[in-house]
């Protein structure tokens, strides 16, 4: 290939890389460069080049726990701390552990607590939120898989968000396996 | 790993909750598995990933298999979005640039030149992506008070999900040193990693840090993913002077 051809290719590929990283930077950065570029970045990056580099920003300050108990509506078993159990199992075997389950449950709690706000509440009916649906689905099937719960079983869920300053409780009643 | 987590991620009683998502046009290609999930499709997807990865490891891959690998991983990650870490997003980006890597040479020299140019662009792209990831992580930390006042690592170690009994007992001053070291490392990584004088020290610190993240903090997949990326900075590290020297030796 003649030198000119090589140069044209090199310049074209350089321009592609520069454009790609400018758009990706603007998409994932905390400091955005102008509205038109932000809109172009969003269109270009999601879903193919989606990425998030907030890594521990904001710093997590709250400890989340998910408790579940089952029963028949009048008498109940003891509460079981699902997050603690999963984290313990993950610690026992880091490589082939329960990292996926831990991430799934804790991410879902994070989103749910964000959606529900910072006040204690007893929910007699399921909140109509996607984040609740994700958490309920994960919790329900965790018990189907690992505790052999059968269809029709009644259960209750409690999410506790604990920080050095404050503890918030979210109590979900009248849930059942269907 | 997908085989191991089959019951949790793909079975009838999977813990993953899927909601159909559509952005229209070509973008929907990323949500095919999520939108049309069935057990056979899930199994086909992770088996396909395994086969394509093996093809790549045996150096039998081409642009088409690499493109397929990227698309399958993109679909898998869209389906498993609630379990993802930053390492998974990075993997998507690396697989995108992996499309342009070519192993086989062609008899046509013009085509070879084009292939080489794409190959070099992909290698530069991967390295730049890793640098961008560190730089963005540092930029976000600049906006957070606990990273600026040095308390971030101590706060993180108090959360059971990212900690263990030994980490929780670390004195505050050690946590402060770790906070500032991590922050400084992420900030200077994109600038210093290109210089041989600093490279080994930078990578040694990075590997130590990611080993702690993987084994002490319990974020195994993220820690390992980041460490794998370092191989690129070590293995494909020929400066122009090195190449000239190598050519002279051959002659």
C-alpha cells in the first residue's frame, strides 16, 4: 500500500478513536461538556458502550439487611437475615461463592431504599415499584431454590438500612409464593 | 461461572427478574436475550460464549466470531444487569475492541496493512479505555467529600458486604493512607503507565489493590477483571526503540 494510503487509514482510525473516547468520556464523566454533546454521547453510548465508573462514590455509609420469615398468617417462623447468610457463604468460598447473589440482592435493596425514601414504613400491600419487583423476585426464588419453599406459602420481608446516625425499617406484609 | 450459577441465573426458579426493554432500531440487538428470555436461549447464549472464547484462545477467531462474542456478552450483561460490576462493563468495551484484532495474515499486502492498522488501533483503544476508566473513577472521587478528607476506605470497610473482620479492625490512619493512595493511583495511572520507569511499580500497586478487592472485599470478578487488563500493558509493551533493537538483532 502506498504511504499516502497508509496515512489516510491511520488518520481515519485516529479520528475514530478520538471521537469514540470523547463521546464515552462525556457520557461517563461527572463533568459534562455542553448539552448538544451530552445528547450525542447518550445516543452513541447506550447500550453498546455503556459504562459507569462511580466506584464507591458516594461512599456507602449504610448497612443493608434483608430479613424474611414465613408462616401461615397467624404463626411465624423466626426472621432469617438473607444478606448476612449470603455474604457469609460468599466469604467461605470467594472464587466459587455467592458473589452473584450478594450483588443481586444488595443492588436491589439499594435501588429500593432509594425509591422508598428515608422514613420507616409498614407496607400492607406491595409497593408498585420496579425495584421492589426485582428484590421480591430474587428473595422468593432464593427461598424456592435453597429452602425448598412450596407454592402458596405466606411470608413477610423487612429491609433494614442502618447507618451510624439512623436506622430505617421497611416492613412488607401479606406476601405469598404464587 | 455461568454454568456454576445456572440455577440462580437461568433456571425456572432464577433470581433474575427481567423486564422487556426497547430503544428501537439496531440498539435492540443488545436486549435480545433479555426481551425473549427462555431457558434454551439462555443456555445457547452461555454455551455460545464459551465456544467463541475457546475459538479465540486457540487463535482461530476472525472478525465475525469476535463480533458475535461481543454481541453475546452484551446481551448477557443486559440480561444480568442487576448483578453487574464495573468489571463487566469494562469487559464489554474490551470485547468491542477485540473485534478488530486479527490473528491470520492475508496474502494480499494491502489487506494486511489494513488489518495491521485495525489491530494497532484496537490495542491502543483497549489501553486508552483502561486509562479512561481509572481517570473517570478519580474524577468521581474528586466530587466526594469522604475521599477528599480521607475517611472513604474506613467507611467502606464498616459495611459487611465489602469487608471482613480483619479489615473492620484496621486503624483509621491506615485507612486514610489507603484512601489517598487509591485516589492518587487512579489519578496518575493514565499518565504514568506509559513510562517504563513507573510501569512496574504502578502495576505492582494495582495488583495488590485488586487482590485485596477480590479476596478481602469479596468483589472477586471485578478484582480479577482489572488485573487481567494489566497483561496488555506488560505483554504488548514494545517501544519504537525496542522494535528497532529487535530488528537490528534479527538482521
